């Protein structure tokens, strides 16, 4: 009997501990200050804690902010009778005292704090159903001009009360470009970079937007949301760059001189100038009225134009908009005399030069503005030395400066050199320039190539530009180092693209043929090139260039294999995810510079959705597509030349999938912990959530809920809370203590609508010390009462067997010792 009593107590203790109650300090304990956290919206009549007190305390008293919700039983069970609402009261400050039989306090009161934890049961709401604002065109992007505000009664310290703003609609939407943006946390509306540049009240004086706000930081597809309308008026921007300013150089007026003005749209702006050229001397300033001044005389020859920027900032030093570009042009006055090109300008003239032929052109310079009267120059010969055989042998064109032979041909043996003094003048200044004219031998000898055919030359088409590929040589018997003997080489045939050029050594007249542009096998595989050698001085009358002044060579360009080239870097296609297998999704194109055929292939098609026609580059679907698996779907397309070196190149193909309603609704999580305390004192309810994997509009999904069987309607009722949540309620209190499986029918309202039947397991279980629990046998990993008894009996049986074995062994060992002692006594010798 004693063993049975102890066994029964032990089993009860194991059951009590297995359910989690009776643990001192967790669910029950002495009267002391404590804090409890409870989520709002939970079912009422839930036990919070059991207080214990020593005699003479026989009962407990509860005071404070009970709101007629919190109660305490005589045995110390603290519980609540109604659903808690954090938005009504987030903290309840209670006091609990222990009383004796006469109602006198023997312990306490001690403070008990109930913290009501938030759940997402309130949708955010905009403070206004419509907002109105205005913005200036060209306002600085990112600078807020309007705020929208929403509130959410949920706890702002949790995601439930963290709001996220988003622009859903902008009307008009021009070229699919958003002109406005919103700070998703503050609701501040500002212009995008495109909006700052493109807004124009003359084209679109007003815009309308729909803005949404979501709780849960906008990160959950089951967030609550609200929308509001925003009307925006675009006003003209007076922050505009002024017309370009023209300033006369070297002004003698008192400085500073106001030259232009800028003005911000509102008063209070702070103005400054920015010199982006970083000039050593910046001769401009601006005052706080926006007036811009030149602070000192300007010199056009030092700098003929200035470009700088006017900036408007707010009181905190932040720019209000883009800087304005200010242009100042410096007008010329005639303050510079003409200058000669060099101390002495040297020309050559042949001794039999015809009258009127050009000897050369003297080009003087004037720093004043070109193509104006200030820089218009006149040329006049004022002296000729020597005056042999007569004065006035030369003349100069008044405005062009070209020297000509005026009276007779010259003879080198009489006078090999003449010196001219030439007056160059503008309307206010005069300058003397000096010209030396050397009389040279006549150009009666033509250049002669050392050979007329330089043979064949073979080069690869990737030979470097600048390479010297051939050396040619001609000679001239005229006077050395004169225009009559100097040789210039020209390519007159076989190089229409200008891929080759010839550089001449002025001392040896050697010509070096170089590559000026890349060679191309595909357009010019063979070129028959012809050179001509000629003098800069004209030949005398009766002498002409002949075949001796011409040479040729043949250039063979060999092919270098080049990889195929795609027509674009990225190819893109957009289709619905439910297109039939075999549908053409798009195509890619590439060509080979050598004209070889191309074979196309795909790389990185990890989902096996696509195939490509290796000849045409057309891409088809070969398996069902799924937007939810990932969109856009990116693969690489490889173009490989057929034959040759099989070179290849790679491009990208991006497949954008548009959503169709192809995922049935399901429960948002595994609801295995739904329960009611048994027996029910009143009908109760539980909340559950549905979701699916399709793409939803900004308003979120719109699920509808109903019971899947008419037989369930006698016991249960389903009511919709919002687009994702529903409430399962009991219709009565007469339920057995067991698990019920409630089948719920969910429809997603899509196009086409999809529906499913889901199972909600709901357990009715006993309440131990005021809190509902499942029997231990129903909890994974917790032994049932029968199992506990079996384990205990097995353990006691094993212990009994072990003790019996030990007892028998000890008894056997003791008998053995007695026998050994007796034997020892018998053989012990007698002492004499």
C-alpha cells in the first residue's frame, strides 16, 4: 500500500511538471513584485499566475487599474476576464495583498505590472483624404515641398506601427517617368531628377497622385494599408539664368558695376558665386539682393569670356536648386598693334619666275577680336633692298599679304637675295615686318624613283597603326635644300580609305610608308598602290613629271579571325508566365566579321525553361514558366562562329514574366497551437491568416473565407476581418475535450479565381491552475501518464533486480568467508 501511494504521488508530480505548471517562480510562487507581458486580442479567462502565501493568509485582494478585467481567486489565481486592448491601455498597474480570515492584510500589497503587447489589429489612416500642394519647376530634386501624414494606433516601437509610404499612381505619366518621389518613412514628397528637369507649367500645370501607406514597414504582404489623393500645382520658376552680358574691355567707369541680376522664388535666399574655372583673378561679386557686379576692368586679350555660376542657398546653407550659369562676353576695343609672324620671314623664288606668280604670303597677327575692324590688317611695301636692277620689283596684296613678282624675272647671278620692309597696319596702329627673298635655281629637274616597283608586301589586318611598312626613295638633281629639290610623296591610287601615309625625311628625301588607319581584310584584301614624287616648287615651263616620278607596290592583307558581334549587349523579352510551351519569346542577332555562319546556344539556363534555335537565334519556351520562381530570368546567349577558330562572344537575354493567378490560397503558417480551454464558459473565437504566392496590387490580396462543409455550420462560424485575416468562432459551448479539424474554404478572388480547402486543427483541453494546456500525452516529446507509470515500474523493477543480485552476492560472499575462516582455523599449527 505504501509503495502504491508513493507511486501515485510520483506520477502526479511527473504529470504536473510535464505540463509546465507547478514550477516555482514560473507559473506560481510567493507574493512579490512581478511584471507580466500579454498579447492583446487573446481569448479571455486566461490564468496569469498563482500567488502563494503562508498562514495566517487565507485569501488575496486585487486593487489598482483592473478596469474590471483582472480578477484574483481566493487561492491566489490571477486571471483576466476580457480580451485586452493595447490601444485602450498599454500598461495595467495592479496591487496584490494577502489577507487573513478577518480580511486584514498580512502581506503586501506588492505591485504587479501587466504589459499589454501589441498585435497588428489597426490599419494606418491618413490624416487627410486629400492633400494639395505646389512646386516650382526646376526645384532641387530631393527637397521636400509637401508632407503627407498617417497614423496607426498600433505600437510604433514594433513593426505593427511602423509605416511606409509609396506613390502608387502619378497622372499624367509621361514616357513612364516618375517626376515625383516620396520618403517612405517621413512622407516627404519631392521631385525626382527627371521631374526637376522636365516639369513645365506651360505643358502640364497640375499633377495628381495616389499615395499608399502600409504598416509592418511595408515589408509584409499582409500589411494593412490606406490611400490618399494628392493634387500638385506646378508654378513657373523665376530662378532662371539671365541673358548673356556683354562688357567693353578696359572700362574706365568706377567699379564695381552692376551687370545683371538673379532672383530666387521666395525671399530669404542667400546668394553666392562659384568660379568653376578656378581663375587666379575672379572679377565678379554678388550681393544678397541677387545683383551681380564686375569689380574691375576686363581685358579681352587676357580672357574674352567668363562662365560662372550663381547659387541660392537656404538659411542652413543647403542649395535651394540648381546653380544658374552666368555668361559674360568681353567686347573688344582696338588696343593691340599688329605683330609680325617672325623677325624675318624667308621666301624663295625661281630665277625664271613668271610675272604675277605668288612668291609667298606674309601673315601678320592682331590680338584684337577676329573678323572685326580692329583686327583688319593692311599690307604695304615701304622699302626694297637692293633696288637692283630696279625698285618696285615686288608687290603685295593689300589685305591678303601675298607677295608677287611685279616687273621682271630675277637672275641669281645678279642679285641672289632681296630684303623688303613691309608696313602692316590696322585702323589705329602700324607695325614694320621684314621679308627676305632668296633667288634660287630654276626647278627644271623632276624627282626620279630609285625603282619603279617595290614588289609585294603581305601584312596581317591587325598590324598596329603607326607601323612603318615600307621605305621608298627618289632623288632630285636641282639645287640641294631648296624647294626645287625637296621631294613630297603622295599616294594617288590604291588607298581610297586613307589607311596609308608617307613621311619624308627633309635631309635625305627618304619616304617612310606608315599605317594611318587599321587595315581590313574584309574590305580591302589586295591593294595596288601608286606613289607620286613631286616638288613643292612648280616645274619650269616645258618640264613635266613622267613615269620616273611614279612607283608602285602591292599590299596583301591577311585575315585575322574575329569573334562574332551581337547587335546589342542585352536582349529583353516580356511575356505572361502562363504562355504555352513552344512559344517564341524573343530572338537575338549577331554577325561574324568574316562572314562565317553563326551557331547560337544558351548558358546559365538553370531552370531548363528555354531553348534557342542555333541557326536563327530565336528563343522558345520548353517548360512551364513561373514568375514566382524568379523574374526577370537572366541567361547568357553564346554566338559561336561555324568553322574558322570557333571564336565566340556572349550577350545577355532577360525574360520578364508578368503574373497570372496560378497559385491557390493557403494558410500563412502551420496552425498547430490553436486551442480553447475546456469546458467553454462562453463562445470563443480564434484568428487565422491566409496567403498565396502570386503578385498582388498595392491594396493587397482579397481572400474570402467560408466553411467547407454544411455539417460544420452547427458548431462553427467563419467571418472575414480583412483581405488576409479571418475569425473562426464557436457557435456554442458544448464541445468535447479533444481535437477538432475544421475545414475552411478560401477563394482568392483572382482572374481566374483560385480556391482551396485548408484544415485548421483546434484543440479543446483542460485548464490547469487557470491556464489551458494539452494533456501531456498530446505534446510531442512529453510522456503520457501510462508511459510515465510504465517507465517508473520498469525503473523500480530494474532497481529491485539489481538490489536482489547485490544482496545474494553479498550473502554468498559472506558464507564463503566463513568456510575459509573455518578451514584456516583447522590447519593452523599449535604453538608449543
